[in-house]
C-alpha cells in the first residue's frame, strides 16, 4: 500500500491527486489532527512528529511513504530518510521544484507556505540547486490554514488577507507561484485571480502525484509490491465533526475517518 | 508554588492578572505549545492533554493548579478534579460566570470562545445554575486565536472578522460579554468598540486572579504552603521565536522560556 501522512486533513489534497494519477492503488492515510498544525512549530518537534507518523504507517504495512505535508517535507525529509533506509520516502517539495524550473520564463518565482516551510528556506535551496539563476521570493502565510479550516474559502476577509500576503510577490513580477502548503489548492481560484492569469500556479499536491506515478513506471520492482484495490484507510489521531467536513470538502465526498 | 497551564502562550494573560493580584507568590507556568491549539480538538483529546499538563506541574512541586485555558477549563475540569483529589484545581469559567451574574442588568449575556469551549455549553449551564432567568447567547470565534498569534491586533481584517463574529450577539442586545478565551483580552479594545460602551466586558483571566486571591484569604491553610518569591518558571513543550514574541506582547516584557 501507499502510505500518506500529513499534519492534519490538508494532506487529502495529495490523496485526491494520487487517486487521479494512480486510481488502482490502495492507500493508507494518517492525519495527525491531535497535534495539528505543524507549520507554527519548531523543526525539532516537527521531526519527532514526522518520525512517529511514519512509524504508524509502516505498522499498517505500507511499502512507500509520502510526506503530504509541506512543513514536514521541508523540515523532516532528511531525518526520515536517515532513519527509514529500506523504504522509498516521497515528499511534496521536490516535485514542485522540478515543475517550477520547467515553467518559469522570467526566472522570478514565488513561494507561499507556512512559517516553518518558509523559514526552512528549502524551496529556495532546491530551486537554486537546479538553476542558480532563478530568483526565489517567498512569503509565509500563517492565516491561510485556519481560514481554509473554517471553510472561509470565498469570503471577503479571506480575499483581503490573501491580497496582503500576495502583494509583495506580485511586486517582484514573478511569473510562477508555488502553493507550498496542502491547504492552498482550495484557494487556488482566488490566488490565480489576485496574481493575474499570466502567473502560472504550481500545486505541490498535484505535482507530487505525477512524480510518484513516474517513479513507479521507472521502478517496477516497487510498483509490483504495491497493493491494488479500493480498501483505502483514513486514520486520524483526533476526531471532530470539523475535520470530517474539511475532508468532505477536499475529496468531494464523505469518507470514514478511523481513530488511530 | 502556584501552577498554571494553558494550551500555549495565551494563558500568560492569567499569569499577568495573578501577578497583579498576588505579586509575592511564585508561579510555575506550562504552555503546551507543541500541541497547541486545544480549541479545535475533541473533548477526549483535550482531557488527555490536561491530565498530562497537570502531572507536569505537580512534578515541579506546585500546590495548587490553575487551568488557564478556557477550552481545558470547559472540557476537562471535572476529569482533573476526579483524578487529582488532593489538590485545589481552579479554572477560568466559574470566576467569569460569577462576575456575569453580578454585572448583567438586562439578563442578556454573550459568550465568545473557541469551538470546543462553545460546544461544551459550559458557560450556559453554569450561568443558568446560578440564575435560570439569564439568557445566554454564544458564538465560537475560531479565527481569533490565529489572528492574535500573528500579532494582527489592530488590523482592518481583524476588525472585520470581529464584527462578523460579534454581530449575532449585538443583535440580541446583550449588556455583558464574556471573553471566554485567554487570547481575547488582547483584542479587548476593539471588542469594546464594536459592542458599544454600554456593554460590559468580562475578562475571564482577570476574574480568575481575583477569585484565587479571595480563595487564599478564605483558606489560610493553603495560602501558608504557597511559596513567596520571584523565581518564576515558564515552561513550554515547544519553542519558536513566535511563541517568545507573543509572550512578550502579553506580559509587556521578555521572559525566559524553558523547554519542558
């Protein structure tokens, strides 16, 4: 099975993209809703949590692990790969970075994400590793996760706050903007409208699913051990009605959340 | 020592009030910043966390425990008193409730708090226990904690969101409004302005400090075992620069945060 974990419910945007790219594969999801959010916490704490999340997924028998959370991807990937050497670990930063380098024409790129993701500087480092000439501008947007979790997707206040967050990036005349947080695809239309239609939006959730699909094509030895079926399992570390509502909003249908 | 815990940093508004009312007493604070916030989580999880927080404070030798968090006060007080029978446990709901019954003249009272606090219905129950005739209107305001933690205390967006949250209460012509969350005193001026000056604002943090002071006067046997001094200790379960900034904003001076 494909194991996918996130700090909470937002990682279901990755699940949705995986369902689109790899519809036959069975997944196990874990959302750490008891300790959500990760994006405001310290690297040491995020690494601890990511290790525990991975151990939980492995205990369910998954054969590959996808870190659906941008914050954990930015801060904890190295620690996870050091610790869990036998298992392919995917994260959501690299696929978005690769896409960025294919898409940008004016070499001015913007990144939005949580404070922990932006402070990690990981997008900047990874983009510059591929193309040193690309200029990367980033802005932490810590209020977007709570706004999405409240379901305030089209409210005037959300649009005003987005405008404030995006303005510094718009001024830099970026032509590409990475949605560096799993919650942000739910705001994609407003973000596109605020940035203007000439700015290309890169959705790290969607790119990650494409990346995994390509990887499995190139690694049939891994592909063959992944289970097919639709007995998908969705675990959370805490359950509230609000979490169930967000899950439904993301996937477009209700799912059964199991308490881990 | 007086032990005080909260889901994070917001409980320092209670510490500030305790310093004003009981300046000679030594305190130990614990903020569960690694798992903050509590207000969006389930009662079962909040109770687990509150028990662990109390155990931590007891391990530091505190003789009384103050649940500074409205969410934990609303959901976990009974479980804490059942479990820790030898120790006086204070919470922030009852002092505010007592004040409300003294202040209201038209018997229409409003409560704002986190979703968990409002869903617990505890303010409503406790007020009706004292005065069955008082009508209680409440509204969950889940975006206020993130706004305060971002330091957006006077921004236009914060004022708009507050207006939206307060409007249903204003329509009910309440004459008293309880700030049922430790973060809200930092928004008191805007809340007062939105509600109009005839509405009396009850700050549960301030009322709790007065309540403890009165209790100690009436219970000299407890008062005598509490330590005097100013060797106060502030523990957090996770440290980030943002947490330190909020602490400074609340207390008006920087404090040394120890990692628990």
